[in-house]
C-alpha cells in the first residue's frame, strides 16, 4: 500500500468542511478590507528565495526543497509566500498601476523540509496579505488587524499580539554593532547555528530555538535603545493606530522574525491555548521596505503577514470551538423502481439548481437501507418517490427530525423547502 509522505496530511470529511469554512471566512474578510486575490506558482527559481528570504535563514539553509529540472534550472518549492508575490509585482510592473497601494491576499501550500510535529508540517497551507507601495504606519496596524479579526470571527478570542520594531537601516546597523560587541565574549557558549549567525546576521541570534531561554539572550541589548528619532516616531504611530482600532498588544523587543528582509514593524500573534505546546504562533509578519529593490524592482515600501492554517485549525480544535459549518443535507431522494429513478434524477438536478443540497440513492439499496443512509448523511428531509405519486404529480416528503410526513404537489416542493430548510 502506498501511503502519504511524512509531514503531509489528508483533509477530508468533517475536517474538509471546516477547512472550506475557514477559507470562506478568509475570502469574505479580505474583501471587506479591499484586498484582491493573487496566486503565484508553487515553484520558483531558487535564486528568488536566496536573494529574497536570505542566505543565512534556517528556511534557505536547511528547509527548502531544491532540485534541478530537466532544463538544468535550479528550482525551489516555495517555502513562504512573500517572495513570489514580490517577484510577480516586479515582473508584471504593478508599481506602475494608477491604483496604489497594491493590496493582495494569497492562500496556498508551502513546503519546508523540517522535522514534522504537531503544528509543523512539511507541506503547510498559509494565508497571507501583502500591501506594496505604501509606507503609512496605519497600514502596519491594518495588516496586524486582519489576522486578529480572523481569529475573532472564528471564535478564537484568547490571542496575544506581540509587536516590535527593527527600525530603519541606520537604527538596525547601530543595533547590529551593539549585539556583536555584546555576544563576542560569549560566542563559544552559543549553539552552532548562532555562532555562524554572529557575523552574518547577529539579530537572528535573538530568535534562537536552542538558546532562547538563556539569560545571555534575555539580557541582550534591546533594539528600542538604538532607534533614531524617525524610527521611534514611526513605531509610536503604529502603536497609536492599534489603540484606535482597539487591538491590545504587547511589546516584545526580542521579536526579529526568521526572515532577513524585515525592517521597522514586526509582529507575531500567539494563541493562548492550553496544551498547544511550543507551536503557539498562529500568524506573523512585518515590514520589508527594501525587498522589492533587492529583487531588482524600484524602491517600494511594503508590509505583509502569513498565517498557518494547519496550525489555526489545531488551535480551534484544541479549544473545542464549533465552527458554523453546513453539515446537513437538505434532502435525500429515495426510490426503488427504474421509473422512479428517472424522475429522481430530474428532480435532484432541479433542486440543486435551485440552491438546495440534495443527494439521491445510487447504490440500489432497499428502502429500509435508504432510510439508514439518510440518517448517516444527516438529511433534514426525505423525499420518498413512488410510481403512483409521480403519475399524480405529487411528492411525499418527510421531516427527518420531527418525523412528520406529508404529500405535496410538485409545484409546492421548492417553496416548501425554502420555508423549512
């Protein structure tokens, strides 16, 4: 028997219905915020992620699925969504559009070769939003508000918004130098990964998963002490707008995020879910004002976030949150004879085209077994056909909850279902 690959999952049954519902909520929410759907390829040139995500990141150095195609091109399955969005923005010259900023959302699979565990898969699904072409601090607050609003709509109330700023390039350079001086006497005590990060990107040491609880990291210099005036003013504006939008937040100076392209605002949103373990970050993102330029586009301020939907569904299930999914069949059409079957097919199609969720018997079961099947499908109504009623243009319908049964005319059926479904 061939089985699914390690780090992947099959989504079906009730989980499939939950998945569809979450995606419907996402689409409706993004429309309210005036974000347009954007889809980019699952695979891109490897160079895009090396230049975009960063050569020193764990994603690029350890986790990407890289291969050469039959044309000897270096290809990578996308590990995240932002780089592909930016590549498309540049390639399609969206920066020249009259309507600015460009506000898009995406929803698709990403691929990371890492050790599978609860909330961490090799094939994962991410929903994200990106705004390109706007540097207004309000947009930072808006981007943070979208996943917060999503979690509220789904019933996940206990979330914590953690924010930080990395400042502009001047602030970041000053902070980088301070970190090098601070960690230099202790470099031998750091994990192997952090020792390699020391010269390349010392900010990433603060994001260490091995040494994260050490006092050395907890007592490291804070970025807020190295912000210049313009960066500090900008950060204060973001906080002011979050307060106006009634989004509580917690300042965490150790948030640097795992990708090299961030500057200014960065944030993570955690779920306060009991027993959820270390994988409690549901969404995260930040501003990347230099990424478009680094990928050969014009200078373009931008910001975005990504939300792991696999992890979000885990959080909802851990909290026993009931989603408002349609888990009931409107009607199940039952019959026995071939004549009844022909009528059932026509009737089924008519009802479906009228907007009802309908199923009909296809397994040649006895009438008794069809009643059991209707129960398994959680059908609200049973439409029980017989040749005599068909001749009289009548239909027998039974409420599968109250068990009330009545005979109505063909013309009355759609109105009856409209009033009672």
